[in-house]
């Protein structure tokens, strides 16, 4: 049940980000100054941490989505759904371990 | 309000449609989902990990990407697949929680309108975009723009 709840919450969050993200990127059609002014708002530590949260949400939604497909189409998917949930959590942790240090370096300076 | 429950095994009253849209929606979520995993992780890697993160993203960066057909097609697929996937997922959630038929219709209509509008806007931006707009300061533009 918690995988279902998390899938919904992350899905809604990603959807609303997507709406904003299409609008901000559309500013490239207006002028370089307009686009740069808005994208500069993303280059703060708070937005950087928000971005890390967004990547965490996308990572879970993607991996759990693949798990849902395996449950639906793999002949023994339902039998292994609980094990696959923990594999999702494990892969997500690996993904975040790779991404977070890089993201934190980008936010707080350094290489 | 009393709910009427049909006699079990009574014939379908709803006109039987040849196309089961809900089934195709279900299939779409899975098919687009697999493609989106590749497209979005590629998008995130190129924009946030490979370079200098969001700090490196400005008009010059986006202009450099969107002047190449490869990224135009990549971003068009992202736009259409992700927005329809997201709007259809939101529709599922609205159907689950909005028990009032009028509220449900308003939310579903708003989702349809916003998705259609943003797909139109995004597609127009990708294919009518000029990476070297005339009269813009050269230091804001991609490096391949010749000063004119």
C-alpha cells in the first residue's frame, strides 16, 4: 500500500513541476534576458535542494513504475511484488547516492 | 441519495463501444512509462549531472541544445509523452477522489485544457525557436551565433 501512496504523491508532485517547467522553458521563445532571469531563480540553495527532492521523486516513480509493469506482465510478478519493492528502494538508494553528492557540490560550490 | 444497483447479470445498458479507451489508457501509462524512464534520466543526466548542474543552464545552453534536431526530437517526445502520462495519471486520481460528478467534470476538463494548451505551446516553442535572436547581447547567445 505504501508503494501505491508514494507513487501517487510523487506523480502529483512531478505533474505540477512539469507544468511550471514547460512554462519556464517556453521563455526561450520570448528573449534570452527573460529566460535567464527566470532560470536564475533556480540557482539558489533552496531550489537546489528542491531539485534534489524532485530527482528523488522521479527516481522512485520511475523504478516503482517499472515494478508495476513487472507485476502486471511478468508471470510471477505478483508473487515477488514485495521483494521487488525492496529492490526498488535499494536501487533508488544507489541512484541517490550517486546523484546527491554531485548535486550538493553544484549547489554549495566546489568542483 | 440512494444508489440503484442493477440486478446481477442483467444485460449491459450502456451502448457497447468498440474501442475500450480505459484499456488503451492503461496500456499507454505502461508503454509511455518505459520510454519516459530513458528520456527523463537522459535529460537529467545531460542537464544536471554531466555539466556544472543548474548553474550552467542559461539561454546559451538551451539554445545550443534546441538548435540540434536530436534534442528537438528528444524534447518533443518528452513533452508529449510526459504531459499525457501526467494528465492521465491526474485523471485517475480525480476519478478516485472527486465523488461529485460536476466537480469531477470540472477537474477533468481543466486537466485536458492545460495539457492540450501546454503541448501546443511547447511544440510551437521547440520548432519556432531562434537560438540567435537579432539584437540580443552576444554574450547571452550560444557560441555559434555570429555577431551581426
